[in-house]
C-alpha cells in the first residue's frame, strides 16, 4: 500500500493560499477582508447519490446559504455525481480549478478511500474549507432480528464471521465499513472473513435491511434514526467516543459495552484546487454563519449527529492527520478493510 504523506512544502502552500502563516496567523492587510463574492450560479457537486448523510447535509448547507442570503442571490444547484467512490465529483472540481463557484463534499470517507485505494485521487490536491458535522456511525438491525444486543452480534460473528450479511456504503474500505470493522476486530472477530455487502448509498443499505436481504447495517444517524422512530429498526451500538444526545442518548457506545474502539467521521465542504485567498475566506465566512443558524443545527441534531464548525486551518490539519491515522487503522485491520 502506498504511504500517503503531506509534506511541509505542500502544507505551507495551502496555508499561504488562504493568506495565513504556518501558525494560522493572517499575513498582511489583505487577509482582513474578503473581496471575492459569487457572481454566477454555484454548483454543489455531491459525490454520492441521494438518500445518505452526505447528500442530506450538502442540501441542508445549500438551503441555509440561500435562506440567509449569504451568496448574493445566486442559485445553488446540487448535482449528484455518484460513482468510483466519489472520483467523478472530484474530477468536476479538478476541471474547474480556481473557480469557487464549484463546491464539493469533504468527508472522512474520501480520506479512507484514498488510503485503501478505492478512491483513485489524492485529497491533498483539493482545499477543505470547513467541517460542519461530526458524524456518529451506528450498527443497526431490523426490529424483528434475533440479535438483541451488540454482544449477540459479536458472539455470532466470533463463532462464524461469514454468517451475517453486513451492509455498508458505498464501498468496502471507506469510513462506514471501517467504523464497524474496527470495533468488531477489537472485540475478537476475524473481520477479514465477514460477509460485507456494499450498496451505492446508506439509503439503499437500509432498504435492503428492511427487505430482509441483509442482517446488519452500518450507517450514520440520518439513515438509521428515522427508521428507529418508525419502529422498524433497532440500534445495537454507536462508534462515537461518547454517548450522543437526543435520539442517540439511549444508544450505548462500543466502549461502554467493553470494546475499546471508536470511530468518528466528519462532513464538510471542499473547494477546487487553485482557489484564491479571497475565495477561501469568503466560503469560510459564510459557512461559519451557516453553522450558527438554528435551522441548520436542528437538521443535524435531529439526524442524530453533532453540528460543529472547523474552518480551513483545522480542516487542513484534520486531512493531514486523518491520512496518517487511517493508514495505521487499515494496516491493523488487514484484509478486512479491503
């Protein structure tokens, strides 16, 4: 497997692109004002099909930007381009280098995909401008499943790792898969032998669970919580480091259940390569306002996740550190993450 690194020269180049020094300190008076504003239609390139958390939050960001009139009256067009683990969407961003009228989705799954090789792109070529959501990945079964607890799940998989069909999306080796493989491995399951069934989106995973075609689903809150509220699904465990609030307040974490593992994903906004300092500052500023909007917070919290805001500097640092951490995680999971 290729060793992914972000060298110091590239890191400083990204910081300089935003008019910031290595410590995140503005350089010169131009860093105090953002002169760029959208002057034409904005396209929000979404690398997954409708029905999952990435699509939900992208459309929620679009709606909030428009309702608060943060983009000067310009229309934002969501454009779903699923396929190749998000590569099709990233290619659109590459083809519009330097044009901040194109947004993309920045999420942990893309970083995991780069490390495992299912995403044939380098996320370091793009500009992560904001992280907006801290996502909790859940393990769920149908309401009538004989698996009543996470302990039941672990016991059956330890006895026969291939005995249950486990749905993930959109591919093996991405964050949704890693979020269930990591705790199960820590619990003593041979994850390399599990029957992992990939679907195009978590919405399709859930449809398969409800139809009896799979036994277990690994997915984030927006897909699982509505089905729990409808009485069709039960959650066995959360991969979060701490127990959640609202609809997840009664869901135990793997650590609470005695399994020393957690896995947190982030969801946010990506800009094309080659954008200017003013463009970065504009989008960072308006996305900060989105993060503070009550309607946006309500959307995220209702879905079972946590609204946050981390700007360009923190997002860039996260990209760099997550590449390294995921490299170690995938190596520890062996073929189970492939």
